[in-house]
């Protein structure tokens, strides 16, 4: 059973940095084939994907976040990370980690992903 548990959210001042973590269980980041990604949902808005990666570390970023956000993995910890730098008010929202098995060349489209974490909240203060 695939499970994803996010952590690392909180209240951060604009211009600051944050690293979110997503611990995966039920599959192995080294030996399995998968896509994983990070999604954000702000109040009143749809969940939107902006950073994805696959087994072979091929990444795909939404144009709106390129240069400020990095998705990475620690295979030894079976954990996915999201580093966000120069936080802006529009970065606030609930952040979700997602995964789908037996896929690669991952899109940022949320409907592509099957498994979801419970989310971690990010607030950006001015």
C-alpha cells in the first residue's frame, strides 16, 4: 500500500526559504518505476502541479516556479523534497505530495497521479 506523508510546512516570511519533505512507503525510490511530484492548492483554487520527477531524476517544472524551486530525492530515506527559495505571497497554500507507479516522463497534471499525501500548509507573511 503506497503511503505519502508530507511535513515541513509552516509560516515563513516573504523572501525566505522552506524545505518540504514527503516520506514514501509501499514502494522504493531506487528500485521501482514511478513519477512523484508536488502540488499546491490555494483557497478557492484548483490543485496545481509545479514540480515532478521520476525514477531516473528527470524533472519537470512549471514555468511560474523555475529558478526558485527544486525537487529532489534522498533514496536512502525514501523521501522526496521540495526546496522553495524567495517565497512569495502566491506560494501560500496546502502543499501535497503525489505519486503514480509504472510511469515516467511525468507531467504536472494532477489527474495523472494516483496516490496523495494529506498535505502540509505553507503561509507566507509580508
